[in-house]
C-alpha cells in the first residue's frame, strides 16, 4: 500500500506567498509559436563583457572587481538596482508571522568536493568554509564522488548524492550530540578538521543505494509550523540506476527527510539508464519532481507527480546540460552543444509548448537558476561563438538572452543564487568557487576546494523561489 502523500502548493497562503503570480516587472511579450510546439525569441540585446583585473591564489577568499562598458545587468523592464533578499530575523512565536523559506538569518552554499568524497559548507556572506563532511566511506574512484547537493526549504539541512550511489543528509544547525555514539558533540570546524565518514554528529543519516550512477537530488517543501518557524514532513527526491547490473530504466526514489527511509520507488519506463542518465533534478511548488539526462540524441525530461507518483517522459528539443524550475513551475534546460541554435529551452506543462532563447547563443558549461529579478542565470563556454567563458542570463518571460560577463576560470560547473542575490559557480580544475555580484560586477573567489563540481540547488534558493514566490 502506498503511503499517503499530500500536495503542498502553499501551506499558509498569507504567510508564504507561494504558488502565485510573479511580482517581477511586466511588459515583455510572449514570443510567437510556429505551430510546432516550439517558439523562439528573436529580439536583440546589447553585449558586453566583464574582465576581472586579477584572481585569487591559495586558500581562502579573494576579490576581483570587473570592469564593463555599458553593461546592462537588468532583466527586461527592471532597473539595474534590483532587490536583494532580506530574510530578516525570527518573528515573535506568539504572532504566527513566519514567512515561507529560510528563517535562520544566515546563508550557506554546500559545494561537493567530487575528488575528495566530501562536501564543503561555506558561508556566503563571509566566504569562509565553516565545516567539511565526508559523504562516502571510501576515497572516490572515477565517477563515484559526490556531485549534487540540495538544501531544504528551512535552510537547516542539505542532502548530498554520491555518483557511485548513496544519499547523505547533513544538518547546518542543531546537530545531535551523540549521534555518532560518542558523548558530546563531535563535528568539523573547517577544511582542516574533517571527521571520518559517519563519525560527525552533524551527519544525520546516510541511505545507500545499489546504483553506479546517482546524481539528481532535490528536497520537496514540507509543512510550515507558524509558531516554531520550522518545517515538518519534508521529503527528498533522488534518482539513479545501475549500468553494470543492466538496469534498462531509471528509478526515482521518494525519501523521508527525517529518517532517510525510502517511501516510494518508481521505475521510469522510457527513461533509459546510462552512465549520464539520470543527470539533473528539481521540483516545483507542489514538490513534483522534474529530472533530465545528458545523452545527446536520446534527450529526456522526466516528471513524477508527488501526489500520485504517476510519471511522464518527454523529449526536449535540445540536449540539456543544466536544469531548473522557475517560479511559474516551468522547467528550464540549458543547452549543451548548440542544438536548435539556442541557449536554453523553457517548457510549459499546461500547454506542452517549448520556447527557445536564441537571440544570443551561449554554449553552457552546466548550471542554470533564476534570481529574484526574473533573470535565469547560466554558465557559458562560448557566447555567440566568442569569448572564453563566464555568466549570462535569460529573461524568464521574454526569453531574451542578456549580455555576457566573462570570468577567467577553467571549466565552470554548477550555478546557484545565494540569499543576497549573488551568483555562484565553481571551477573544478581551479579548485575554486566564484561569487558574482550582478549589481557591482565584483567577483569574489574562495580557493581550497578539491575538484568542486556541484550542479544543483546548492544554496536552497531554487526551492525557496518556486515554493515561496519570486521574492522568497
């Protein structure tokens, strides 16, 4: 018998502001469809690039200030001084005035050290690494290390998926002293202080999976307790399969966030298992699961309904290398090799229509996420055929690709927005994380990582944006 599952679009609408319309600037016209189910934006947008004056070296944060000529960092209809996110302090418990999303007053980014079998917990304000945790028992070999992280809606926990199988939950606060069987609290205090696997009290649980490819992971929103300002009944989605065992199809798993117990396993017939399938995952406001592969010529977008566990397999018009869900519940795919001569594709579930962003063509390194100003940020390795790589954005309504901001770094992987509105990415072979301020064009960096590769919602902003409305 299947366990009861409830669809949460918004727990308390007045408090959350969830699942409603956008408060972003309006005025962009929808692009016309040619009747094929695919439409495109052909408008033009000015191009400029940022050129940092220097880079960080060694371990720890460094800062570079990028200079740009006539750089326009606003989305269509928005001013350049877009709002920052203010999560504020905790309201009076008696008032019942909790807002949807993080109430913790801090912001972390969780970056997987793929080549080290660990995850780094970095304060996005101070750019200091406050802890590092093992996510697997053995040193990674080949494609077995962690590569995806997802932060829950309350911001107090992260789930980390290992490519070689296994899901680990780590608490950001309120770790359980004695969780490892020893009296007192034993936990990491930084990159030089990493405890063995499962010996850190902040590691709440680890669930092994019989997979040799397991990448997607995404928290689903839970129930908000207005008095305690905490969430309950939180669930986690992940997906994987075993190529070595001959699994024909991918399996999606729905997991209890408190215990790590798998509540549902759904074999997705029609979504083929391979070394790069499944690849990415994200949820909408209801907690439904969207996921992709990375198999050029056999491209897939999958969907599982949280309430019924029914699924659908869709063939997208591009090869995805980066995926997210916007505040209107529309999946976005960043393109990999210029298929359809487009930068990204947006899918509208209600109509089954694909829209393409192609007024500029950016080949992505991986990663795509929306900010509070309606800009869908993504990495690129080329922009209209030139430049060495950096960041650009797409207006979520008009589908127009904005200017390019060049950042000198090798092979950027993953992208995420922090609670201050900064855009984060990682450079795997530079062992560095980058923080880009869209308002000032300043680039800050943190060195000291080990093969960072985190292609997912590593700050939790993606889940907060879809669950709580565009302003969080």
